[in-house]
């Protein structure tokens, strides 16, 4: 196994002939491979996003290009989906005033709700808590 993987989906690229052609695509997601995102010179934090001084980087980093300095980068795939999911979960917990990273049982699904319904009679308070708990359960189900 060479360790060369698609920059978009992480699929193994051992079967792709070397050097990588401008027309080569990933066998799994069909994205172009001869592009900045798979190049070892690519750095999104750099000013021109390319460490090669003589290169003229294209605007679209995911599109195939004719760069003579292209060299495939091993480990180019970065799974950001899990990070986005965790961030969304933390925002959801903050919305319901739960502590980030805790489940409903640990944080208490009714935390913060009782403060909103203080002063209302007990039947109204229970109905509001029940509605909020149901809404929270539906949102939690979306993240599973």
C-alpha cells in the first residue's frame, strides 16, 4: 500500500498509474487528482496557498491543472465531517444550555427549561417541559 489517498474521499489510489495524469480521477468519488489539493506544495494557510515560488496557482484548487511542480502528497485526505458534527452538537447543547460533550442524562434534559416556566402553574410547566424535552429528543435523533 502506497499511502496515497484521494484528497476528497480518502479512497486508496494504488491502482492509479504514476505519474498522475492531468485527466486522472478518483475511482470512488470521480474528483480530479492532478490538482492543488493533492499536491505536496499546497498549503491553505500560505498566502498564495502554494509553497513553490515559481508556480502560478489556479483559483480553483480542486480542478485539474497543468502545474509542472505537481507532486502527490501522501495523506492529503482530511476528514472534517466529524469535526463539523461535533461543533454542531456543541452548538445544539449550548442552545439548550447543556454542558458540551454530555448526554441528556448527564446534563439533564430539563436544565434551563424550568427557569423559563417559573411562575406558571404546575400543569403548564410540565407541558412546557414535555414539549421542550420532545423537541430536544427530535434534534438528538438527527445527530445519531
